[in-house]
C-alpha cells in the first residue's frame, strides 16, 4: 500500500477555515473515521497530577507566572503524589502525567526523580507488570535532567511549543525565553529516548490561520508522538488580560478544527482532549473526542490545591475521579460508539511503530 501523501499547506489552511455548516461537519467526520482506522475506538486515560505551581518563568499568558503575587505556591509531598498514583492505578488509569510550573532547583529535581522511581515500583500489578506509564510535563530542563528522569522510569514527555511562529513566540515570552531553547529541549527529549509530545495555544492575539497551519506542519516535521493543545483563555491577573482575540465560540470551534486537522495530517499519534476545551464548553472535551482526539486526562490533583493551579480562568475544580463523573464519561463515550481502555499505558501507534523501526 502506498502511504497517503501528507496534505499540503493550502489544504490545511482550507480545512482550518471551514467555519460552520456541512463543510465543518464533513471535516469532523473524516477525522473521526481516520482515528478509528488508525487508533481504534478506545479512549486512553492519564491521571493528571499538578505537583507544584511554583514557576521560574513569566510567560505573559499564564496564571501561575512568577510575577503573579496572587497565587499561593505549593509543592506536593512525595508520599502524597505516590498515594495519588496508586489511586490512578486502582481506578484502571494505566498512565499518569506529572505536571508542574517550570522549576530547575535541586530539591524539585530530586523530588521528581524519587517520586517517579517509587511510582514505577509501587504501582506494579498483574495488569501493569511494569507499573503505571509516566508522562512528565515539567518544562525546559537540561538533557542530563531529562535523562535522569527517563532512567528513573518516565517514558513520555510533553513540552508545548505554544506557537511555532518565532515572532509570536517572542511576543508572549518577552522575559528571555527563546524558541531556539525550546526546540533544543525537544531535540534533547528525542535523543534521550522519550516519546515526545508538544502542542500550541489556539486563538492567541495576532495568531493567523496560516500560523496554525504551520503549527500542524511543525508537528509533522518533528515527527511528534502526541499532542495536547487547546484554546487560549485570557487570565485576569496576567498582562494578556483584555487582549483582542476571537470570541469563545470561535476559539472553541477553531480548537476543534485544529484537532481534526492534526488527526488528518498526523494520522496515528495520540491527541488529548484538553481541559482548556472544557473551560469554554462543559462538554468541550467530549466534543474533541468526536473530532479525532483519543486521550483524556482526568484531574487527580488534590482538591485542596486545585484553586492554586489556575493557568487560565474557568479551569474546573470538580473531582474527576468521583464515581459519578466516571460514569457520566462512560455514558458519553458509549453514545459515541467509544469505550475507555483501562490498565494499559496507551502509547500511540505512531510511537510504537518508531520503536519497531
Ligand atoms: N490559556 C490557555 N492555555 C494556557 N496555558 C497556559 N496559560 C494558558 C492560558 N491562559 C497552557 C500552555 C502551557 C500549558 C501547561 O497550559 O500551553 O504549556
């Protein structure tokens, strides 16, 4: 079988521009059916634990940026994180994500390494002989640090590029963060051996459809294994409060189209239905699943600190591990002809194929 040619930039721009009506529905249906063909109908779960909201960065869009004095900073204890991980495993979530503000201080790096080791050792079971799958999302680190965490047992890493347009990247990161450093970090992750995820924010001020098309081509060029992306949501205590952006409905629809197009171009990768979608629409994540997404990340952060991890407003505080929520999710999936896949790591077919190459 000859491989399908990658859709070109013109085609991608046309897809992303399809607002409303039959054309948008046709795009959705095409992405959904390609997903079923390449990855099946399963939805994999990762429990999301936000281990610290302390951050060394001052990204203009982010609610936990260093300069935001309104945030009470926290760091979870090793025992607490391991207990949450065991809870994930007991619920059948085969993987988890440890996320945090960007920190490179020694005590934090030690905490991550020790926690990863313990989670791998203490969540082994007949279902998960090698313990939970662990994805890290801890920002830019040195290659040595990435290697240290990999050696401890993490095997996937999410590092969003935020936008692949260098001019726009510089505008939202004026405090000395460089796109080149981000790109080098993505290269380091690959060299170390991680499955690599990235993503962008959708609907940033001055971001064009062409920029978003280039983001998709960037994912393709960098042979990315997984994507997490969602709408930009201005946070009141950041310098980007009140910036001129498309309205919430337009941003949501655009984010859903981005997911569909990412599926059509990247085919067999994992795409997360991200929480930011839910902040704009209570069923935003469930909708994303019908546009080609295949991963859900139920929030497992202790309820007491959730209010302190508000990257953007409207981030839900609800207890996603609550039985009623899990039931509601299963019902929604059944209605879509989908099902949860439990007790597996849920690596993307794309990453598995690379390993075999
Ligand atoms: N709106 C939407 N997404 C945001 N993020 C940070 N701030 C915002 C915001 N205001 C996203 C970034 C970051 C991820 C952890 O959260 O893409 O990489």
